């Protein structure tokens, strides 16, 4: 039994292909354990390059094989430092390190002692250390010669602001056996001012050139790594080392999708690591887009085709000479598949921002962006492909990815892999390449020549002919994608209950789109979204109009969790608050809140549209959403305001919801009725750079909050806000002190203002102010009132509303005798006269019956009308931006309306609305004619 740690981990052994080299190594290492000697002999009989390293490093290898390979490699790396007597000494040190790690990693690979990740990790660790040592050595030379302005010996460790970004396989810790290293060399220009900048740039360019030569040049001891610096911005015209500011400017204005994909794996590997990490943080908006980026699919597909064209890799898979990296079914296809999906979704989900290909596939599968079985298939083939790639490179340390072109070459490859059956290996390789190509090609290469699936009528053809004039179809790329999409789209529109109506609504949606590439790419990759769009177009024109201006909300449909249960207001508030803290500044937070709200708002509408929730539940969800937005955004606004004017004076302020906001009965189109109450606790001004007295402070803070909610920004508005229910209405201050609020309610408020207070509730803000407001509201509710006076005021209000507000007839849910507003006026009077704390109409009606003011029949008549009218209101605000017209709704809209109201036909619905409204109006008349005892 061998005691060698290396021997104990051997799981496979190469078979000698050539007898003489194998015999020579067998003699040289006769002192090694049998299992180890068998690996060495098999390797030497297959790979002349590794045989040469065994001979050159024989004494070192004996020691290394007596230890665990990671320990032996760690000792080699520890000797790779920039402290060297001369350039030539460091060159030798680096090359000896390369020989030893290439040898031991190769043997560990062939013997199965190391996994693929351990092999590539060891090679990458060497590249990192070698790059760092060469860089620091050359920068130290510049500093000692006084060529790097302002830098001293203390700055050598951080390379005087110079940093190497490892790209590609080096960045992902996945270097292959004979890989180049791809570096982007940058320097932190913030360390240099004025004329120093130009001297510093020249110095860093010299250091970069010398570093690259130190690593790349072939000497008697070989080379360390071929170094490729061409991934930098605009390499044809820029120096080998670029300032960070110039690089950022380039990517912001000219960066392309392939450069974004390349930066997925970017990693600062040497030099000023902290500066490199800060630079990549600043570059995140370029790499990771805020919306799902399905347009990246087409970019990746085009890039693959260009590579194939350039390399002459078109055609069927034939094994002789096949490129395992760039050919069909090769490594690059798996990498592109993974990186493209990461680009699509990584802007929204940070867990997808991983560098490694295998790690990326696992993360994508975890979040359902890739089916688990597909991730497993591609992971298995990726590892197998990489092992084959290593073996063709180990043969002569050649930078090749090509399979052998001769039968003898395949025999040698099979023996290196420990296989005696070459035909079986070839069969397995062909099957693996074919399966990878099959899995990835469908994702990248949709059919460009799909025929139109049905004939159009003359009117339909006229509508479709207009599409090419719309903004979303002005780019060649958008037209190309839409051409593939159009046949299926027209087929699905034809299957709608009223195809022509659906086409008209889809036409309106298309017309409003400002751009099309992203959305059409998204449709192409997710055909179920087309069904949703057709459903919306055929059913809910208001929702379709909204989508035309906010197509990015479709991201949420496929971003995960769209059809899960409602999370509740607390979870929503936490989610939004967490998102806002990650955004860089105030404006970004306001826009971020808008994006987030619109996604959830859209979700509620879709759930109602699809019958996943009833209208009453939709009202609660719209209210939860508004609450969450206000709760999360209020502290953001306060903090931003306080940065200039100091923290809020006194005890702070609270936001109060009134009207349907207070009653938690919002619809898709509701404004928010709000008031702001504050407690100054004295008259001391705030303590800030620009202090304000309490009244001015809270007035301006309230205006800032209104702006945060209502201002049109890049992402639109959050909500329209109505503050007319504050004391004194439009004439009153926008924020009211708690003492003024109490005094106003006691001495000045009209009956309608007290009625409105029955629905008031605290949404967020200072806990003490919230408590004081609730106490003040309770006090107002308990005032000693004359019931006859209250009812007379309600009768007067009903009369005024009937005279001044023209309703839309039976289908106007809000206005009209026995409709929503009419019922709510009376039940608010119930709450006011009975000091009932309930805020929602259903509870207030129930209290009216329980108190004996309403008979059970009267309460039921009002409740039945209110319930039906509310469902009508909730659906109508989703279906139409204006007055409801049954004939204009189309079949889809009518079906939704009938489903929610429970009516069998439109005529039956009108009849039921009229009947219930009449019954409610009769009940209201009787109630108002008989004041409570």
C-alpha cells in the first residue's frame, strides 16, 4: 500500500501510446510507487510536452508527488513574488513556476486526482500570481526611476494605481491548459492631477508593455502565459493601458453586447485590487441592465455566426479536426448560452451575477431561467469538453482546440483519456457535440422564414400594413425579429373571441411602443407572453394602453413569482425598501420606486383579468401596494430633505389616507387622497445647513413628498395625489399641525369633513403623531351631534351632487341614486353618529343594522348595491379609461365584466344594476327620513 497522497487519489490512468518515451520515464521514476509510475509512464507515452517537463523537473516532481498536490502547488506559488534582483531572475522564476504547475496540474488531471475546477483553478492561481509579480516589479522600476508622479515605495504593493482585470476564462477562474490570458489594463486616474496624468499614463503604458513581455516572451525556459490585451476599449486606437475614466466613458456611450458579456467574468486579479473592484461597481449599469434584456440573444447569435464564418466552422459535425471550443456543439456555445441568459436576467437578480460557467448554469437553473435537466446536460458536457480540450493541448503545449485529424491522433487521444476503445470515444464525442448544439441552437437561432399563417381581410391587412411606420418597427433589427414573430401573433389574435377588435387593440398597443427590439425579443423567447398580450388587447384596452407606455413591466411576468400568492403589505414594504437602499441616489430611488410599483400594479391587473382574484381582493391589493410605496418612500424623502434642512423638528409627521385610500378600496385608476399631520412640539427651527421653522419645514417636506409621488420622470409617475380633504381644503396649508387639526375639527369643520374622517387611517410616519391623530379622530367621532342636523346636511349633499355631477347612467358605478357615493354618504353618517371606528363601507353598513338605525332589509339593499357597484367599478377602471360602454368593450371585456358581476348577459347586468340601485335608493330615502334615536 502506497503512502503517497497523490497515489491515494488516483482514479484513472492514461495508456501509453508510444512505447519508447514510456519506457524512458519508467526507468527515470523507478523509485515511485507503482500507481504513480503507471500514471507517469502512460502520460509520457502520450504527451511529449509533459514527458519533457518530467525530465526537466524530475527531482522537484519526486518531492511534489510525495505531498498532496495542493500543498506542492501552494509552495510553488509562494515563491512567485516581485522581489527579484533583476528582470532576468524574475523571468526564470516565473517560467520555472509555470513548468512545475503545468506538470503537476496535468498529471493530476490525467490521473483524476483533480476535478476540472481544481485543474483550471491551479492554472488561474498561477496566472494571477505571475501577473501580479510582473506588474509590481515593472511599476517598482518606474517608481525608482521617478517616472510615476507622486508614487513612492509604499505604492508598489498597489502597483501605483495600475490594475489588471482578468477577463474570459482567467476572470472566471477557468483557464485551460494552454490558454492565453486576457487582460484589460487600467490605471486609476483619480490619483493623478494636471500634467501628472500624462506622465502617469506614459509610465503605466511602459510598465504594461514590459509586464506583457516578461510573461509572453519565449526563452530557453519557455514562456509563462501568452498575454492578450485586445479586450480593452477600442484597442485599435487606445494604448495598452487605459485610464478608468476613459474606459467608463467608452462603455457608457459605445459599449456593445459582447463587451457586456465579457465583463460578466471580469475580475481584478493584480495590482490595485480595491480600485479595480470600485471600477467594476461603477460599470454595473453597463453590464447589468435594469430590465430583462432579451435583445442580447440576437447579439449573441450574430456573434456566434460571425465567429463561425471567420473560422470556417459552418457545416455538420465531423470529428476530424473539429474545434472543441468554437465549433458546433462546442465549449463556446455552452458559454454563450449561459452568459446570454445571465445578461437577460442579471440586472434584476444579483444571484445570477456569477463568473464561472458551471456556477452560472446552476444559478440559472435555481431561478428557473434554465430547466434543471438542460443545466445538468450542459454542465456534464462542458466538463467533458474541457477535459478533451486539455488533452489535445497537453500533447505539445499548443494553443489548439482541434480534435485530431487522423486515426492515429484519435488513438492517442483515447489512450490519454485512459480508454482503449477509440471508436467508443468518437461515438461519445459526436453524441455530446450534437446534443449541445441541439440544446443551444434552438435558443439562439429562431426561424427567420416562418410563413404567414393565415390570410387577412382587407380591413385587417390595412391595419397590419401600418405597423412598419410605427416607432417600434423603424430599426432593421426590430423588423427582422418581428417578421419571425408576426405569423404566430396573427394566429393568436385570430383565435380571440372578437379577432378584429383584438387586432384593433393590439394595433393601439404597438403604436404606443417607443421601441421594439427588446419587447419583440422577449416575446420570441417567451411565447406565453404573446397569449397574455392578446388576452389584454382583446379584453382590457386601458391595460393595453398602459402596457404600450410601460412594456418593461412584462419583465415581472417571467422574472419569477408573478403568479404566486399575494405577499402582503409588510413584505412589499420590505422588498421595496431593500431595493431602494441599493440605488445610488435620490433620483434613482424615485425612478426605482416607479419601476417596482408598475410591475406590481400590472400584476394585480393581470390577476383580475385572468380571474385569479376577485374584484374585492384586487381593491385590497391595490391598497396594499399604495401603502407599501408610501411607507418605503416617505423615509427616503425625509432623509433627502433633512440633508439640506436638518432632521424634522418636533415629533415628526404622519401620512394619513383618506377616501378610498383610507377605506382600502382602491381601483386600477385611483388617485390617492392624503393629508399630512405633524407635531412641532414648540417653535424651534430645524438644525441643518438651511434651517426652517416647523410650519415651513413640514409644508416644504410635504411638497417634496407630493413631487416624489406625482412628478413625471423617466419611469413615469407613481400616483396622482389629491389633498383636498385636508383642513380648509385647497386654501389650507398642505401640512397641518396636530393642534391645528384638533381645533379645526372642533370649531370649523363642515359635516362633510367629519364624514370624510370616518375613513381616515394612518399609513406611515411618526408613531407619536400617529397615536395623537388616532386619538384626535376618536375624539371627533364622539362629538355630541344633532342627528337631524347631520341627516339634513347629508340630504343637502346628495342634492348638490345630483345637480352638479352628471353621472354616466346605469353603468356609472360611482354616481347616481343608490350607487357607490350615495351609499357611502349614508353609511359614513352612521359611523359618525354612532362613533363607530370602522372605515370600510361593508363594516359601516353592518354597524348601522346592529345599532338598529337600518333594518336588516335596508342594510341588505345598500350592501347588495354597493357590492355590485364596487365590482363594476373595479372592472371598469381596468377595462376602460373613460365611461363604460358595453358595446365598445368587445367579447373579452364583456366576459370579464359578466364574470365579476355574476350576470349572464349585458342586458341582465343593466337590469340588475338598476334594480339594486333602486332598492338602495329607497332604503337611503327611508333611513334619511328617520334619524336614529
